[in-house]
C-alpha cells in the first residue's frame, strides 16, 4: 500500500502525516485520540498547550494498551492451562 497524506483538525489546529494504513484504521485512531482528549475535561484546554494535551492523550492510550496487552497475555496463559488440563483428562480417559 502506498503512503497517503492524512489531515485532521484538533484544538483548532491542522495536523498532517503520511500513512499507508487503511483509511478505517486511521479514522479509528484519530477518533480514539479525540475521545481520550475529550475524556479529560478536568484539564482546561486554554491553560495547557495543545502539544502537551496530545502527548498526555497518547500516554493515556499507551497505558491502556499496556494494560490490555498484559490482560491478554494472562488470558492466553489461562487458556493454555485449561487446554493442557483438558488434554490430560482426555488422555487419562482413553488409557
């Protein structure tokens, strides 16, 4: 896939970047970032520079990703243990 220019507005500023990701993934990422930034209403946008707001939003998203990644690994380990136990039970029944 070829890189294309992506433009979006946030805090009254235009941001542009190049991406070869599918359009729906790009839109989903931008929507997620907007949601993260809007969820933090306790920080006044006028008192915090937009660049800092963007960094904080990205850090919150990265923290959520790390948490989900950890939870997924724990889930996979639990599933592997369950499958191993089922294999052991079936093996014992077949013997």
